[in-house]
C-alpha cells in the first residue's frame, strides 16, 4: 500500500473501513520498522483547530503519526474548509491524516483538496449478499447455520461486516466445529453476549420502563456505541418500521403477515415488535418520529456538550409523553434525568 499524507474514507460500511485502517497500520510498520503513534478524534468533540495542532506538532517517540478524524462531514464553512485544504496542500511530512465519515460525501472543498485517488467509499452489502457472507464466515469455523438462524442473526446484529464478523466469531467460541445453528441457538447466544446499542435501547422503550431505558442509554454512551445523531437515527428507523407495521395491519393483514412483509423474521424481534405495537399507537409513532427529527437537528447544532441531556429528554418524551414534547426555538436542555 502506498502511504499518502491524507485519506478520505466514506460510507456506512464500518467493517471494510476498519480493514483499510488495519492494512494502513501494517504498511506503516513494514515501511518504518515500528508502529505509528496514533491519535483518534471525533469532530463532534474536537474542533478542526485541535486536529490541525496535533498534525503540525511533531512526535518525540515515533517516526510517524496516524491521526483519525471521525465525523468529517461536520467540517463546514469557508474558514474551516479553507484551513483544512491549506494543510492538505502542505502536510506534515511525518503525519498521515484519515478523514472518516458514515456519509458518502463531505464538503466539496474537502473532497477537492483530498482528491479522488485518495478517497475510498465503502458501501453496505446488498441484502442478498449477507446470508451467504454469514454462511462463509461460520463455515471457516466448521459451523453451519439454517435459514432461520441466519435471519435471527441479521435481526439481532448491526448489518455491517464488522458487527457480523464479531458475532460469528463469538458463535465460534460458544459452539464446537460441526455444530448446526438454528434460530434458538443464535438468539440465546447473541442475547447472552451482545453489547448494548441504539437498537437494544428501542427494545427497552418497547418492553420495559423509563429507568431501564435510561440505564441502557448510559451504557451506549459510555461504550461509545454511537453519538447522539446515530442513536436518534436508529430510533427514528425503528419507529418508522413500527409505523409501517401499524399501517399494514390497519389495511387488514394479521401480525404474522405484516412481519413477513417487513422481513421481521426473528421470533425475538417479533415479540419486541408486538410489545411495541401495544405500547405505541400509530399516532404515537408519528409524533415520536417528528419529535426525534427535531432533536436530531438540535443534536447536530449543539454538538456533544448537551448530548446526554438531549438523549435523556428524548427517551423521557418517548416513554412518558409518547412524542408530545418539543424544545422551543432557543431552548437548551437544562437538566438531566438521573
């Protein structure tokens, strides 16, 4: 791999992005004879000035520095884009900058400064590719899986290659070579070992109380399993699917048929969806989606300072107010729930 002074890694497929960074680490170690000094910054927490200061300050302990800047889509405005473009045009000779974004594009000025040859876009796998990917991965461990088990895994795990790879590896630790996994084995294993994320937060919103939901929210934030924008996006997706479930059933379909149309095949997710249907009506879902979208805009403008307060208030608004909650135009959250 040729070492460049800057890379732009775009797209939602975090597993492939992570593999690119690992390959880059290996290339640096091979060329320099030692690993790079690494820094990782998040645009929601560290401004461009902090990033540029790190890039321009040399290292006393390593011949090269590798600096990841996640959330590069937040680099906006003529001044910020210009400052970054000027650095890219005259970079530090011992630093490699990796700009990362889940989006497909960043600001035009940043794209132009990086240049097409140094940009890589990582697209999600197509839906029809994922079952075969799981079968091949488990097959490396001598484990087979039936269709119901595959569907359960896809329902319970984030569908990027990094999360699926981690889940398959965990299954290989729990089941010996020669095992054939079905839905019940997958559900029991994943439930026992999964880390909390935005989708398990929706599960608490559907089946448990406010205290349990806030506890999961704290765990997600502490484990950095998503920032406010990503968590809100996952909740909006979940409530939109629940809204579609309501609409299909209102048209005369039964629950099982509605689940089939939305490809909700896992029994665990079906039970969660059934509980959510009882707790949140269709108008509730519509209010919650509108409110969450409002909070999404607020989270993007405020950054990480009020992240926890905003998310706690949103969880409260979903569970206790069924979405009947608004922030005024200039209001900032002034309290935390616990």
